[in-house]
C-alpha cells in the first residue's frame, strides 16, 4: 500500500488530484491492478462462440488459468512485481491472463473499465490513507469469493476500514471517518 501510494503522490502534477496524464507514469500502480485482475478474476468462466460443433457450448476457465502453477510462480500470492519487465497484458493477446476474455467475445467495455478503475483508484489512494481497524491483521481480512457468473466478495462482515483524509499539503489528519458494515 505504501509503495503504491508513494508512487502516486510522487507523480501527482496537480495539488489535489491526479490527471489522466499522471496515470501513464504509474508503473507500479498498473502492476497492482494487473495482479488484482489475475488473482480476483471477475468473470471466471468465459464463453466462446459455438464453433466446435453445433449445440456445443465451450467455456474457458480463466480463473484456473490465472492460478495455474505451470504458468505462474506462487500463483496464490499477490505479487504485483511479477509483471515487472513482463509483456503479459490483459487485452486478450496473452492467454495466461484473460480477465476481459479474448477473441471475438472479448469485453467491449475494456477501455472504459480500465480508464475508470485507474482514475478512481489512483485518486482514492492519493487522497486517503487506508488501514484496517485497530487490532485487525491483514491475515484476518476475509477475501473469500462467492461464485457465480461474476465473482463477488462472499462476506462483507470482516471489512472494517479506517480512512484518513489527507489534505492538499499531504499532511495527515487524525482519522475522521470509520466505515462499519451494515
Ligand atoms: C473490470 C471491469 C470489467 C470486466 C472484468 C469485464 C469482463 C468481461 C468479460 C470476461 C467478458 C466476456 C464474458 C464471456 O466470455 O461471456 C465481458 C463481456 C462483456 N462486457 Fe465486460 N467487463 C468489465 C467492464 C465492462 C464495461 C464497463 C462494459 C460496458 C460499458 C462492459 C461490457 C461488456 C459487454 C457488452 C460484454 C458482452 C460481449 C459479448 O457477449 O460479445 N464490460 N466482460
């Protein structure tokens, strides 16, 4: 978290927010997003056109591919650095990483999704410091996923974050917000 926030705050050209141009400089931030898309694939089974035989439906388990130890070193671990100096991308050309699918059924919203995720997340990390509530360790955070056509967080009950708003001079104020699950 600190590493990615340091990078974001280093490259912020305007005082209070990142512009789309700043985001081009965020190399580590982009690796973090790629690793998140790998480890938490939102659409685990992709459809393919029924080219194989009429009446046959083919699904590709991209969730399993993204965790295949033959392809990924320590696949269950969140290691953004694995994408450093790697050409592997999520735009359907590299079959080991298909969070947006590929071929004719590739997600047509990929550019909109990535522009939104990058812009919103970078600015949230720029303006807020995020930490777990007192006494909670990262290991205790329940990241188990529910299964469906799309993946979702199975339990929100363990999510309890403290947010610290950082002012324009990047001085940290005491915690002023506390989000509790409903
Ligand atoms: C992180 C965000 C997103 C992810 C991970 C994602 C992922 C995917 C995947 C994997 C597919 C293929 C599903 C399949 O094989 O059946 C797909 C299809 C599709 N996506 Fe996305 N998507 C995202 C955001 C968006 C957005 C923002 C839009 C529209 C503005 C969009 C519109 C569509 C449409 C229309 C299809 C169906 C394409 C077809 O059936 O040929 N998606 N998406």
